[in-house]
C-alpha cells in the first residue's frame, strides 16, 4: 500500500467562519479530505445536512472522551487497576508496581506532579458508566443517520486498554456497523494481529502525546512486518501521522494530523525544500517551517522571520513558492486565513509526490534517521 490520503484533521470544524467557508469549498472541489472528531457538535451536523454530497472520515472522539471521563486521582500507597474476578472487581498493586506496568505513553498522558508526588490513572471501568454507554449509542445513531456522508468511521476505542476497545468494537458490530479498529502504542501485538487477520482497514495510533519517532518505530516495525507477511493489501490509517519519516517508512493508506492548522495558528507556514539538482521544489523531504508572523522573533520589526534569517536566494525561493500557492506574502504576516491557504496548498502538492505512492515491501532492517 501507499499513502493515498492525507486528511486535514478537523478541517471543517477548525478556525474562524471565513476559514470554515474556504475549507468547505476546498472539500467540495475534491482538493482535500478530512477526518472529523467533533461529531456531537451542532456545527458538523448542520454542515452535513446542508451539504449532502460531502464525505468525511469520522473519528469517535476517544481522546476527548477519555480525558473527560478519567480524572487524575491521588492513589496514595496503592492503586487499583485491571479488572479481575476479585470481590471488588479489581486487583491492587503498590504505586511502584503500577508505575512499572504503565507504558511510556500512559505515563506522559496520565501523570502529573503535585508537590512533587506523581498521581496516576487507576481504572478503565469508566467504559461501563451509563454516560459512556450513552455516548457510544449516540455515536452509533449518528453514523447510521449520516451513513452516506460517513462511509469510514472509527471504533470508540478505549485508549491504552485493548480489551475494552474490543468490547466496544463488538458492540458496534452488533448494531450492524463495521468500524475501523485501532491499535495503540504500547498494546500487545496480539491485538494488532487479530485486526490484520479479521479486517481490511485498521488504524494505528500513539505517535502523539510525547512518544518519540524512535519509540514509535520500535513499536510499529514488528506490527507492519506481520502485516506485510500476512495481508499486504490491508489498509492502515495512521492517526496523527504526517511525519515524512513515518509516511515513507510504512505502507499507510491514509494518515491525518492537525499540523497544517497548528503551524498557521502559531504564525508559521510549511514550505518544501529547494533541490539544486532539479532546480525546483522537493516535496520528498520534511518541510521547512518559516515564521511569517507580523512581528519577527529575532528583532522588533514588522518583517517576517525568514526575511531576516535566510539568505537572499532562499527568500527569493520562498516568495516564488508563495506565488505558486497564490497567496499574498503581506497577508501571511497578519492573516491566519492566508496561512491556512498556503499550508493546505503544501499538502495538495505533497500528495502529487510520486515517491509517496510507491508500493514498497516493508523491511524492518531499513535504516531510520
């Protein structure tokens, strides 16, 4: 497989009204695809009802649900974790034992220091709470109501608990749906193998939240090696994966991220490297990030950062890139809409890169970094 889609995460539900109008137009023109998370919002419902021809990749909002349901609790000397057949439904570990069981990603997401004492997530039983079950039922009904516009949708995965995720997968399938299951950083590979064996489209997540690329590679290499050996035509969606290193290493079918949005919001734009050999822009390298905000980060001036920090030849090439993208360099300094446009253009051109579509067997021994 090769990367066919780079979804702009929350493309329809991010930014000001004028940005949303522009994004809707781009989506209708087929110049972009989107993964949408905020399915409960009235805004997305109105957009779908007013635009019956648009289609979206629908995410379940699992991260937001998890953060809302799971508080960081003060565990004291012991914590309760995985449910067992014990009298209270839990097995108790000391704080140290529980910390040893956490994956690096869990420690990043669900630990904090209060007066120097870490606090940890203790229990995934929230998945059985009435409000979570209602959330899942509402999600099922939303998918059924907008089935034509949401042909691809994701399981309500319980992040860091593959068994609870599978429970929700089976529940959604009992309602006549076939959601995309998701494998998360730190989970046992047996869960991935089951997904590869039983599904034609699966997801993999976990590179966000502080996990380094090297950590993710060590986790993902054996997973993709199994996929290539057992079912090379299985489609894989990479959640929050638009790293060039990962997109070119693994046979993703689709990926998504909010990189295009975040850079624009912080006053930055993404631009391709210049190839002296080809005398043109080279999209098959990680992008160059330029600050184009109104006030330079280098000195108190109304000039964008790159005009001060880059040599004249590079400034000229960047301005040529802006010309091709049909954006106004002056507006880039003060208008986030204009920065959105140039970052959207970057991904449009990236998808034309032939190397991104090459079908390459996965080999774990390929060098990285």
